[in-house]
C-alpha cells in the first residue's frame, strides 16, 4: 500500500488550487471539468481538493467543514524548501495567515507555519538533516 493523496474539502476548488499555486508554487496535475475535484503536483503524494457538494455525496458520514476562525484541525501539511523565509513570505503575500515565523528547531530544521484561507495548518520547513 502507498499514500496516494490528501484531500481538503473546500467551498471552491478552483480558488483553493489558485491559492496553492501562488502561495507554494505547486502546479495543477488534474482539474475535473465540473470544478468539484482537482489535484496538485507536489513532487510526491498529490494534494487534492474536493468541493463540499461532491464531498457530501462521496463521504458516507457527515464531516465538519474547516473553519479558519477556529483552531486548526489536528493535522498539518508541510512543504520542504531550502528557503524557508522566502517560502513563508510568499505564502503570506498570497493570502495565508502567518502563524509562526521561520525559526530553528532542536532537531536542526528551520520551520515556519501559516494557515491557508480554509484554516489548514501548513508547515514550511527545511529538509531534515543528520542522523
């Protein structure tokens, strides 16, 4: 088994894709003609977006929509870059909410955090190095 993709359920798939392209430099891999589903190429596992309209049809139980005015859900997407400060600045300029400016961790990474317009917590981090 392998991890295929992560899906974020959003009100507007095309707006979400546009934001992630501007904020993180990702490219569209697939956009369904209905506008209800899209995938971005992350260089590994795809990041996908599904409209709430399709989500309520596809998921057999109710789910709680993300709310950017509430604390983030207990998950995070992290994008790896050699330029954490530049990535953080780009994301904020594109409309992400700043959570934590770039800082060094005890395990040797530089990390920062933003929230996307839907409330998803997004890490921007340097590669993990060392043993």
